[in-house]
């Protein structure tokens, strides 16, 4: 078996797109990821007040746009006036806050696959509605676009499984809970996305032994993960794919 100290191309996921060089969770950041040779992007999905799914990390647009407001108070018609690029750099002025529909179509054009992270926020009317609308939008993807679903919310993954059992489902954790195996079985899911700071050789060996895949987030320093690839780490989520793809 070949020994390696880094990921294969298909194991690198651009976190919120190539968010080190472009405004996170925008078409520009996904285009930049493709430009760096990434095959996968990670993106965050949430709903506006009218149920429109959008690609954004926070519950408000304050940090990543030139406007202020909560997703709970915005509808699709408000998106046109939002500049989600200038906060990052003037060269991205006018970059839209994208709907999931727009992103799904861009993925096809850019030849990218996506790890779609479902964010469960307090303003969402129901988890079932959230998961259903996300699945409906993802069904419109190009035939060559691969999708995996991740969430910090085990029930969101369970609901997604019930709607379409063909998705790879990844449980997100910042720290590994004592009952991690029970939680995975309850979904059921076979993949963990773990904060790289919580990763250990011992845990990775046990996960591999149990047939569980593990990816690490959000690691921008390849040296930190070098010892894990040979033990069975199957991916990294990074703001800067270029550091792994040189
Ligand atoms: O998917 C890994 C990572 O995106 C989870 O944390 O807060 O960046 O969405 P966050
Ligand atoms: Mg995320």
C-alpha cells in the first residue's frame, strides 16, 4: 500500500468555497475553488423568511455583506440589493448573496461537487420543511454533480435519509461525543466531519475499524494532518485548497 502524507485531489473540499481568496459562500468563491483545482466545495444552506433557501453561514447578513439584517426578516426580493462581496475586497463589489438554486446551477457549470451543510436555525419554521426544500433544489442539479449532506443536527440528516437514502450523510462535530457511534447508528450515517483539532490517531483507527469515514475541518495547514492520511482520513475541508493541491 502506497504511503502518503497528503490528500488526493478528490479528498479536498473548499470550505464555503475558496474562502481564503474570495468572499465565502458566493459563486465567486466556488469559481475560485474550481480555479485552484478543487473538485469539491463545502457550502452552508439556510432559509429566508419566505422559505427561499440561500447559501450563507450566519443567521444574519451583517458579517458577510454591506447590509444588515436577519435571514428571518428577509425574502427573495431583498437579495438583489445585497452586496456580498465588498466586505471581503472591493474587487468583489456586487457579488450576490446566492440562492441555493443559483449555486446548484453554478456547480454544474463549474464542474464542482458539493458538501451541502444544512444549518438548522431558530427562525426556520420546521426542520422537515427545510430538508424537503433543500432536497428539491438539489434534485435540479446536473447529472455530473455529486452531492453529500452534512449537519451538526442529527435529525436533519435522518430526515434527509428518509426523503432520499442515496445521499452520503456526514455528522458534524466540534468534539467527539461519548455516544458518537450510537448517534451515527440512529441516523444511520457512516461519515463524520470532525474539527481537525479533535482528531487523534486512536479515534481514527477505531472509526476505520468500524467502517466509518472521517473528514477533518477546517484545516489550512497540511502539516497538521500529515500523520492521519495513512491511518485512513478520507478528506479535508479547507479555506485554501491550493495548499493541498500544489
Ligand atoms: O463543514 C465543516 C464546517 O463548515 C462546519 O462549521 O461553522 O464552518 O459551518 P462551519
Ligand atoms: Mg459549514
